[in-house]
């Protein structure tokens, strides 16, 4: 057997080396994309896009809750507060909500142009967001209707935390 391989031909040809390096680069890039921790803006965008499911979505929701507790931006704090709901993270929700003012409804609101993607790709969170904003604006009637929608969606999705929030809000508004 020669040093060039079993049949005398070269095993590591230039095209093979280029191919192997390309595959390794693609795998490293995919791993980096999957396991890096994005900032709140990117996490909001990824969630709002609706392409994340299961473990990936849960991970991004956790990223938002953690980032919100360190941020001074109302948009990030609202995103974290909302992200805690599908996670059932009552302590994370309470910690972030405390940053947004005292009382049952946050008093610090994100600017209207910052609200667009805060639904995080979840129709229930979209209704919950709208219910909170309407309640903060003193629009009890529309807020009550939204909270009823949240309660129905929460029961369908099995989100006990969202059900608790909706029930408390409906009692508060009646």
C-alpha cells in the first residue's frame, strides 16, 4: 500500500477538502445560530415571525424574560412580561411587571410604534397586550371584551397563568 491511499490514488483531493471545509462551516454556522443568545430586539423579531416552535420558542421566550429584567426600555420590559405568560413564569412576570409601575395594570407603556411585534407570534398574547393597553387607557368596555377573548384562548391552549390573569382582570373591570 502506498502513502497515497489503498489503490495508489490520493484520498484528500483539493475538491474533497473544499467540500469538507464547506460542510464544517455550514454546521458551525447552524450551531452558532441555534445556541447563541440574541438581544431582545432580535428575540422579539424571531418570535413575532412565528417560525419558532417547541424548544426554540421556549428558549427565546426565556431570553426575553431575562433580558427584560436588565433592560430600562419599556418595549423590552413589556416583551418580557408577555413572554413570561406562555412560560407560566409567575415570578418572572411579577419581576418585570414591577418595573412597569405599581398596580394591576402597567403604567409605563411602550410607544405606539414599538407595540407592533409585541404579540410575539401568539394570538392570545396579541389580545392580552391589547386588553392591557385598553385597560391602561381607561377603556373598560373594550378591555373586558379582550380579556374574555384571552380567557377563551387560554383555556384552549391550556395556559393556566393566562386564565388567572384574565379572570382577575374581568373581576377588576366588572
